[in-house]
C-alpha cells in the first residue's frame, strides 16, 4: 500500500500513485522492516530535481520494478528539503562510500536505519540488478552486510564530529580565504571550478565585504566579472529574471533549468550589494528583476515563498525556455527576430538540444544607447508574452522556513538600496518603484507567515503548505535564517516585535542546538534520533546551520547590545576558522559573518521624524561597513534598543555610531556621519 497520498510534500505526492509501497519517513516503516526482517530502501530527492523524475519514470512507475522493491524491501521516500537532517546523514554516508553525492539518492539500510550501501541515480537495468544483489546479500551474507553498515556509521560519525580544534577567525584567516578564492578563480568565465558550475553567491558576499574592509580591487573585480558573466549567460532568465540552479557547462550557457528560492535569494543579496557599492547598471537591473521574479513567480499570497520551479515541463527539460531562430522570427517579425537572434545568441545549430538555444545576452545593453535599450526591452516583453503561452514548469509550493528567511533578508536589503537610487529623472524609476511595492508585500507576507504559522509553541517548524504547517521540526539553519530575517525586518520597520521574535529563536538555538567547544549541532537535543547527529560546518547550496546562526547572533547582538550573543557567535566561528583559510569555497557565509565581526559590526542609530526620507538614513545605508545594522526612528521608540536614551541634538536629526559597544560622538551632518563610517 502506497502511503504518500496524505503527504504535505509535493515531492512525495509526485510518487503517491507509484506501484511501490512507499512509506513516508516514520518509525512505523522501520518497525515494519524489522517485523519482515528485510532491509530498508531510502530514496531521497526533491520536487524540482530532473534526474529524480527520470528515475521515477524509469523505475518507480514500472510495475515489475515496483514488485521487486515491495517483495524484498520496506521503501521510504524522503523529501530532502523537508527533512534536511535525514538527507545530511545519508548524504554523508553516500559520499563516504562513493566519493560523491547527489540526488536522487538511493540508500539501503538495516531496519535500525544503519546505511550499508549507497548510491545516486541508477538506470532501470542497473537498478534491477542492484535490488536483486542487495536482497541476496541480505539473505546470504548478513554478517558482512552488518559489518559494512557499522563501518559506514563510524565513518560518518567522524565526518560530523564536533568539539575539534578552534581558532579565532581573524583578519589573517579572512585574507587567506580571499587569496585562495583569487587563486581558484576562473579568469575567463568567472566563478570557480568547471562544469557543472554553480553560482558562488556566498563567496561573492564575502568578497564584497572583504573589499569594503581592505580596499582589495582584486576581490571586487572577481565579483564584478562573475556577476556579469552569470547575468549574461543562459543560467540567468533573460526574459523574466531569476537564476537557474547551475550551468551544465563551465561558461554559464546551458542551465539545469530548475530555479530554487535559496539561490535567487542569495544572488539577490550579492547583486544588490554590488549595486550599492558601485552603482553598476547591470547589477541594478539583475537585482531588480530577480526581486521581481521572487514576488511574481514564487510568492504565495497570504503565505511565503514557494521552494522552486521544476527543471522539466511535461517531462521535457527546458521546454518552456528554449528558442530557435525561426521561432524568434515568428514571434517578432523578420527584422526584430534576426536582431534578437544576434542579441541572444540563438543560432541554427543551437546551444541546447535539437537545434534549440538558451537565451544569453551576447551584447552589452545596459550601457547602450537609449534607443537600443528601448528596443531590447520591447523585444523582451513580446518574447515573454509568447513564452507565457507555452506549457509552464511545475512549482514546488511548500514554504521552507530557512529559505524564506533568506528571501526576506535579501528583499529588505534590496529595498534599502533601491531607496538610495529613487530619482524621478531615472528612466527606470517607475519600474523600480513598482518592484519595490510588490516585493514589500511579498516580504511582509512571508515574515508574518513564518511568525504566525511556522512558530509553534516557541519552536520552529521546517515547512508548511497551503497555510498548514508540517510536522518536521526546524533545524539549525531554519533558526539562523529566520532569526536573521526577523532582525532585518526590525531594521526596516522599526517594530520591536521582530527583534523580540528573533531573540526567542536564538535562545532556543543556544539551549537546544549547542555543541561542546562552541559549535552547534544541526538538530535539537530533543529531535528524532538518527544514526548520527549531523553537525556540518561547511556552506554548500545554502548556508550551513552554523554559519546561519552566527550571522543571526551577530546582528542580534549589535541590535540589542547584549554581549553573550556576540560571544556565542565568536565561539561558533572559532570552530569553523580552521577550515576557512583552507577551504574558502565551502565557508563563504561563515567568512561573510566573520567580516561583520571584524568590522565591529557598526551599530548605526538615526533619531529622526522621517526614517524614509532623512539624508542621514540614506547615508547610513549607502556607506554602511560590512555587517552594519541600521535603525531609524523617534527617540526611545518602544522595542528598539538602539534608539533608547538617544535624542536629537539641537532639534536636528542625529546619527549615533557605535562599534563593538564603543560609541562615537553624535553627529547631525551627512559628511560627519560618512567620516565616522569610514573610520576617520
């Protein structure tokens, strides 16, 4: 009997009609395996995963394969986005056994959950042979199977160990991390490494902060070049905005077409900060259109942001997005069609499959003549209207707490920077204002949804769908990303309740997730027991739980002036410091938080009657050092510690700048404020 029909996960629901007797992850499934004396087959994936769909079509929808699975195994289907703790444990096992990982992940385990054979995608003939071989080994070589499982558990327990060496994350280590990134940088194509190529969003955020602190032009150039290369490549949707998960090549041309909330949130932050620091027109456009993508395509009205758009449309990857020269002509007419083919690199040979091409920006348009930009924008609008009539990819509409936290923080930063560039003389002013309005509504929806639906009895839940919260408990990254988002909402709105909510979540994290030596586990001390308790310190597709909680602790300490939260952040960063200088590509968010601590972070309070329009507030945001917090409002505003006991000087708006709990004299002039923020 397939038991997935009542699941809240869209991924599990995709498998509800399989001829496999799927169980969701639950104690009853393992009890059934023990009763039957058969192994457990754990299949882990997610709704937008292309190869998960392929394996489902080839194997899980096949009656004969389903019969083999049902006869010899208890089969459990897991959504990695809903249960990142389960995914982390078995991914570590898969990597230990095979040297690599990915999804779909296929794990064979004993009835107590101990993994003894792991892999990823298997074509149907290989999968059938594997099922038969594992079933035979379980019957005839049980002792060897159990020894293998014990060895795997020992290996993954060591990989997730806590309480190891620590060191202060100081300027030397952060400089070493920047140097290592510079050495690994792809000078030709931007980014790091070869195919497949993933957007290095967290490394970009770190390098921008490193540039602010040190003045390193090399760090800034790496960010500029990478951001331009990605934005002009096929990984970026040239019509609707938003980034795909990764490029299958080394030059950003052909994407794996799924669009993930977390990638777009983190990239929105990177492009927004590049825009703030340089005024770059391309960065501005990409930040604006990525923010609009989040609001238009992923926001669920009255809820939060959906997790992803699928890689496939009607089972075909890229069906919605690719074009031929003839299709461009048919949509735009002969002249504009040929012009668009040249602009977007669409050729008869194609860059994708069957003579189709992914749109990329082969010419510079952001700094082109106004007539060229107008023509380009007109073509984009007509192509997008035509594309909207095509079949569209499915949307995974579950709301993940951590990823919504990332999106909220990104949109807050986008709004703060957009306010700096609001000018009626700007040709795109109306468009930018419209995006700010729609993203503001989406952001507030998401924040309210997290506060009212995901916080249950003072604890976070990981996911919700259709307004109903799911059972999986929040993991450390949820607490960190949501607390950081609530700190951002506090700064944007001046409302004390967001800071209070952030503090409650951080107190739970410190009580329930803390590990010896200053580190953190990824699961709470009262969470479901797995074969190991995950505690991964590295940043991968999303910030590690440890990096996320540090970023939130740093912001909260600066906003409240309570040193114990800063001390907890410093101790946690100390557990990551030994790997920052050696493995910079996998510690980007930790290094970003480290730059904030090294900077102070600055605490900027502006006492004003006009938080939205005061030049002092604008100067604070424009010139904010790495990780600075900024609040603005009337003196002694309830629930805003940075405004307590601070008054206007001579009846004028007044800025108070502190760093590491030491304050400069209050200033009323913009130039004086800028000088203080520059450390002069």
